[in-house]
C-alpha cells in the first residue's frame, strides 16, 4: 500500500481507496469494484464525508432488525471484504448473524480467497462456498447458501446491485443495504437504506449493537416500527442539495 501522510485533509478517503486497490491486487475485489468505489466516493463528497443523523437512525434500526431476526445473515462482496473485513467479523459476533460471501462477479477462487481473508481477520465460519441454492436471477448472481441467505429472514447487503436486492425483497426478506447513492435501484428497493460509507456504517453498527442489546424485544420492535425508509431517502437527497447550495454560494 502506498504511504499516505496522516495529515492529508482527505486521509480517510485516500486510505479507503488504497484498500480497494489492494483488494484487487490480492484477488478479492473485482475491477468493476473499483468503479463502484469511485461512484460511492462522489456521493460521499456530497454528504460531507460524515454520518448524517438520518443515516445514523437507519443504522440503529438495522441493528434492531438484526437482533430481532431469527435467521439474520451478513452478505459480503469483494468491496466490503477489502474495506471492512475485521469490522464485519465483529458485527457478525455481536449480532449473531453469520457471514456469507455472495459475489456479482463470482469465481470459486475468489469466493475462497474472501473466505480465507475473513478468517485471517478473525472469522471462525464463513458461508458461501457450498452454493446449493438459487435466487430468481440469471447467472452466478443468484447462487447462495441454503443455510444462509436463501433461508434468512433479515439480510444485510452492503454495496449491492439492484436486481439482487429486488430478488431478496421479492422472497419476503427484510433487506438492509449500505449504499452512498440514495438514487440507486438498491437504495430504492431495500427495506432499510443506510446512506453512509461502509467504513463508517459498520463500525457505528458495532457500537449500536452493544447499546441495543440492553433493550427488551418490545423496545427493539418499537424502534423498527417507528421507522420510515422513504424519509431516510428524501433526507439524504435533501442533505446533498443543501451541500451543493452551500458550495454554490461561496
Ligand atoms: P443499482 O443496480 O442498485 O442501481 P449500481 O449499478 O450502481 O446500482 P453497483 O455497481 O453494485 O450497483 O454499486 C454499488 C453501490 O455501492 C453504488 O451505488 C455505490 O455508490 C455504492 N458504494 C460504493 N462504494 C461504497 C462505500 N464505500 N460505501 C457505501 N456505498 C458505496
């Protein structure tokens, strides 16, 4: 990884970029993943590269959903594995939701590399290599594990593509996504959309898990029932408009 001076004003963003490049170099992230990261960075600029209040609320609701779920699963793709492997392992530990590798550009080699990478970061078990069930999707995008995503009631799908998100929702699952683009099909289709950078969102969710674990079931249900995802999406767009207006006035 190239050396980035710690006092660089955009240190966090540049470090994230380096991690994705390294993910490609070690064969866990696809080249298309680089393009997706660039798209995310653009939207992150527009939110001021920080977690907004409405994104934080969506993170809280998501943790409540994962804690209430009977069969929660955290789906991991090549970008998430490159950016936040250790945090995903921690989130899996604190919520009891297993990790499953699920790739758009799937090869068995890449699935196994990501599983090994997650294990190097502390995971004991990772689903995804069995690939014995299918979602209603063409090609490898639909390949899942019968004991993981296929049977899950709540699935976290960070940086997802719209078709797969729709297929999971059509199966009656509650789908949580982390996606900096509030306009993407995924963001518009998910049950809960966290419009935040995955590198901030997952760590916030780990902290929220410790806090919410102290609540009883009725209190967790209230957090989920009071939530309105369309409001989160419009807040995210409004936040970006405000930021652009601010900049256009300077
Ligand atoms: P859709 O199919 O949902 O309309 P898409 O074709 O852009 O969207 P992908 O290419 O799979 O789907 O994109 C992944 C999404 O992840 C993009 O919307 C991108 O903005 C977002 N994204 C990329 N990097 C990050 C990141 N670090 N944190 C959060 N979101 C990100």
